[in-house]
C-alpha cells in the first residue's frame, strides 16, 4: 500500500486505522528553526474532531496530538516531525455486523479485493479518521505561509445552497454555527435539514468552497504540476470527494470567451477573476477559489441491500456512530490540504522566509 505520502518537498506520510491504537504521521521537509504555535495546531484538530455538535458523529475523541520528534524547545529542527493521535473511543463491536458484509458504495469491497484482507472496524484505513493527521500537517503548513489566508466554508448541503459570491460574504462568520456556513439564515436551514436527514436514518452530501488570498505570483510548475492540478489532486484524495472545480469551473463552459476573459488592469491585476487566481497552471496573484463536492455518507441507519463475503445479496442496517453529513467537518480538512499544496510550491520556489 504505497499511496500514503503527499507532497514533494514538504511531505506528509500518514499511518494508522480508525479503530487501531492510534493514527499519526511523519512530516519531512519542514524548514528548521520555525517556532510553532501548538495551541493553533490543536484548534485546527478541534474543528475536525467528532462529537463537536448534534449534526456530526457522536464518537467522543479528544484528538490531542502528541509530537514525538523533529522539535526542540518549541522550534522545528529540520528533521522529520513525528506525531500521534491516540484513538480513545473505538467501540469496535459496533462493526461486528459487517464482518462478512460489504456496505454499498463503501471501500469495504475494493479493499478486500485488492489486498485480500480488510479491517472492517470503522473502515480501517479507509476511514475519514485518517484525515486528522492531514489537519496536523496542514496546521503547521499554515504557519509557514506568511501573509496567506485560507478560508473554507460550507456552501451547499443537498439542495440548500448559497447563492452569494464569496466576495460578498462575511467569512468571519464561518465558525459561528455548527454547519460552518457564513450566512446565518442559510446555515439554520442547512442544520435543520441535516437533523431531518439523520432522523430518517439517511445521509446527505454537499459542497465546501475555499478562498485563498495573499498568494504571490509564480506558484505552480507546468506542465504536469500545475497549481490547480495539484489542488485538485489534493482535494480528490479526501474521503467522499466526488468533484473539484476552480474559478468559473463548469459554468465557464457555458460562456463565450469575450465574457470569460479576465481583462488586465495596468498593474497586472484583473478586473474579473474567472481564472480563479491561476493561469497556465501558475498563480497570478488574484484570489484562488474553488469548490469541492462531497457525496452522502455510504453508511445508512436504515435497511439496505448489501453483498456478503460469500456472494449473497443480504439485508443490512448500519450501526454505530456516523456523520449524517460530512461537509461541516470537512471544512478544516480542505483548508489543511490547501496549505500542504501551497507550502510545497513555496518551497519549490524558495519563497518561504523564516
């Protein structure tokens, strides 16, 4: 299983399973002598952790990160930064009913077919719990990105969607409600809908939007390592993600070039930003913005048909603690993966000043 490392110069390798002893990671390539704000790192983890509101999984984990290496007197040493997050509330017995059953649209079947073995407890390595390690690395990445602001927010839950452009939103309100939507009225509708879906034993998907401000001109390595391509790869590596679009995205396909072209100002900025801050795979200094689509959680609290390990179609119903909608908890994960991409490109450009 070789796909556990992300990044070229700033590299994160994650390890662990949802119901194992711990999850964790190793960050290699972090510059030395960086004073880290450990409280800020923990705040990012707290934004992602389970049990934080009535609309997410009620699994109770403190998600306290413990650093093992790569630090001395609060500063990075330039050597690998190892860290762990203990699993404290596994309740693995909740998954005994799927020991010999593959859940529809889950990774159960594909993991079993690829490896000939699977950890059925909470999905094992395929569980979104793995993303906690990404949040730790992303939180460190954010501290390296001086002057760069990364803000993600919930822009849609099911059919309930924000119609307001990000420029007109008060993004300081993202953390003001459990849905992480910066429009208070829409957030209330989303929260009520998630509760309704959960009561029905069902799940619902949604969209996380992200805005990055303060990125300098020149990040991105054409032709295969374009900035938007790496952002798309990062987002599509997150559990339950089904789509990525940046700038005008699919809406741009319905426009004419005369309307879509971003005309220049004399200083090199542009009057519009359909390009989403990236042209030719290189950042142009304008805001980078993109959308990430998340599917509904595959595990339902209602009966559905599943496939048994001996090839029979059987009825099953989910048990345990699951998110009715992953979108609110995905917001800090999207930010973390964005930070990892940008830090890697900063280092390629030797743009990080310590």
